[in-house]
C-alpha cells in the first residue's frame, strides 16, 4: 500500500478498485489475466492473456527427419535433426521451437503444412530425409513457409566421417540465410561446440539419449552404458561426459544421492564444461548437479550461461524457473516456465511438475492442483505434493483419497520425513510452507 500510495492513507477498497479498473482495461472479464490468489494478492498470468509469440522474431520448427536407411539408424537421424535445432538457435535470428514439439510432426507426413505451422505456432518449417550407407550420410532438406506451404529452398548434402558435423552447421547456415536478410550473430563459428572425434562416439551418445528420455525400468542404466561407451571412444567428447554425469545424477536420485557421489558428479560435469565452454547443455547439466548440492549461486550462474548460449532451449528456460522457485522467487519462476511452454508447447510431463512447484510456492494452490493432476499419480512424492495442495484448499475428500492411495502403494513411506530430506529450498520458510501442507493433509486423513 505504501509503495502504490506513498504518504497517503487509503483503504483496502482502493486496491480492489485499482485491480477492477485494470481488468476492465484488459477486458479480463473472466479474471484469467489478473488472478486473485487467496491470502497472497494478485497474480499477472500471461497464460490467461491472448496468445502471442515469445518475440518479434520469426519462428522455425525442425520436423522429425525421415529415416531412409536401416531402422537401427533412427537414433542417428533424430539426433542429427536435433543438432540442427541447436545450431539454428545459436544464430539468434529466429525463435527455434524445441525438439519435443517439432518432432511431434514427421517430415514424410503429407499433411497440411499450414495446419502444422498453426499448431506449432511456427512461421517456417524445416523438413528433411536422411540415409546412412557405408559410413556416408546423405541428407535432403526443404524450408517451407507455413502460411502458404510454399517451398522456399531445398538442397541435398553428402558427407562422410567427421565432415557430417560440418554438414549440420552448413544446413543451419543455409536455412538461416533464407529466414533473414543478414546474420545478427557473426560469431557463430567461434561459438561452435567442439564436435566428437568420431561418428561412432556421436551415435553412441544419441542412442543413450533415446534411453534417457524413456520411462522403462532399465532405461537410465542403459543410457549410462551408452554414454560411458561414447566417452571410451572419445575421452574428450564433452557432451558425452556431461550426459554420463547426468545419468549418474538421475540414478542417484538427484539431491538424495550420497555427498561423495554428488561431489564426483559435479567434478565430472565441471570437467565437461572445461572441455566445451561454449556448449550450453554442458552448463545446464553442471547447473543441475550444483543445485542438488545446494550451491545456489553457482547453479544459477551456469543455468544463465546455458541460456545465454542458447536462448531457445526450452528445457533450460523451464529449469531456470524451477531454480527461481527453489530460491524463493515463485512469481518470477512462473514467468520463465510460461516462456518455456511458448517455445515448447508439446513439452514433457516434468514441465507440469515445475509449474506446480512454483504455483504452490506462490500460494496458488488451485493452479498447483491442476498442474500436478496432469501428471501420472504413480509415485509417493507426487501423491504427497498433490495432497498438500488439496489440504491447503481444504478439500477433505480429495486429501483422503490421495493419502489412502499413498498408503496403499507405499505403506512404509513417511511423507513428512521423506519430503523434508529431499527438499532443495534455499530458505527455511519455503520449506516450512510445503511441510505445513503435508502435515495438514496427514491430519485431515487421520480425522476422516
């Protein structure tokens, strides 16, 4: 009140009237742009506003390339196209949609390109075909204007051995030159991450990433095995070393891993950053490891360095949001997560978890319930979080149902102790806020 009306005595009605006038100006009759958060205040919600692109730059989606070779080459074909996504992003002359979203459409689909562009929010589409035979890679690429389906450019490329990585850069360069009249970032060559020494190491990394993105019981260990094999092939392959450290972080259950295990993971991730300081994914993985050791300033520094190197990596943007929620800045966190969703509208489930985490911290328990409810309730941790939000809303029936399910699937699980041990909050007050919700849920269940 003092910040808005310094030196004046006004009542709560003045604030209410001010918000009413803002909603009228924004035509926010549904109160979805400016939301009332019970007991906290008002929240400006970009998701409630009319959809708009995240910037004035054109947007481009690289569709999943068609594999014209053996089925076992699919990880190589997908990884090749994904690395074109990363190369395009370094030009900073177009918004590059994330892999999860753009790969939901395949290049061979004879669909309506205008409709594909509309669903992805993309101005341009890149489609391609790739085949591998006797160590030689052949790629055909087209650039399509989504508004009318017109092919603006098409070309074929052939390369062998390490020249494959030069071909990725060349394709990104040709596409970008068709998107804009000139390059804003003339330093692309200087910022290019060091490629692996062999195509074999590259393919092992890509096979590992397929497993890392899976949900099978043995996927994480299988991914680790591939990453370790890639490092054996090329001991200076920074990205393979980073993902090897990340696989160990996942297998160790993140912040729950023993301190000596976390220390080794951080050391390996730091070594990878030293090998490739211009590779954004290496900085992102180091940041995740540092966050698990509760080294908050260093974690944020490497997350932001990753963002500086690739401002269109939606996963990095979402994880910055999670970090800010951990650091007690939930409203700022939600802005970052909203931005990640704009770039990656068909995103993985963990975006919902990060959003729910920030919403709960902001006191938006209803929003947290919606976000958490979009996740499979198959783990004790997720059931506990959702029960805490429902308890804050006073929903007795929902709490009883969730806690009963929690007791059924994990009878030895102790919610308060387990949540307390796994939390990464920087400030004790934020930890107490979550624990209070968990304790309230347990009390409501006991009283039912």
